[in-house]
C-alpha cells in the first residue's frame, strides 16, 4: 500500500479548523527544523504543545514527556522523529483524543500509515506543515 496524503484543499481545511498542535520531538534548539517550523505555526496563532521528555519548555510552553500527558483534545500531532520511530508514535496517538497524525517532510512509515488508516484517522506523511500552511493561505 502506498501512502496517499489528503489533497491540498483537504489539508487547507484541516489547517483552517485546527487550533492545537502537539509537536513530538520538538527541540529547544532554534537551529533545528522542529523549532523553526513550530515557531512559525505558533506565530500564525496555533497553540503549540511541545512533546519531548528531554526539555523543560520550548517557545515559552512547558513541555510534556508524552502525548498521553496532554489534557484535552489535540487537532494535529506533528511528528519530528525518525521514520523508524513513527509506528511507536502512531500507537500512542491511537490512545489519545487527536484527529490528524502528521509526519514532517522526509518522514514516512507504511506500517504506521496502514495502522492509523485502518482505524479511520486522517494521516499526512512526508509533508512540512509550515509549507502546507503557507500554500493554503
């Protein structure tokens, strides 16, 4: 099975509806892509929730160790982890109240994709949320 992302129009609708983005692997290093992308999304008005057990806070927000530590609904889980780690994140995603599983540009995992699609989730892989946001404005 090949990974099929939603259309650009569907991605635009997802981003228009979304308010809270949990970022798995968000670094507190401003030189890292996860930081730069999340900063742009935060400045665009999204609530960013850093998910990284190795940092205290990022972008002025207290970090949590795992997705399960987040209270309330999450619109998008944006994942900055190596492709081989995406399935583990997908299993945790399935245990929380979240709508969209999104792995960043260059990251994809068919096992994670199939696991989540079979459960009816919206899955986006190998796409940069910052670029998609800019293209749908």
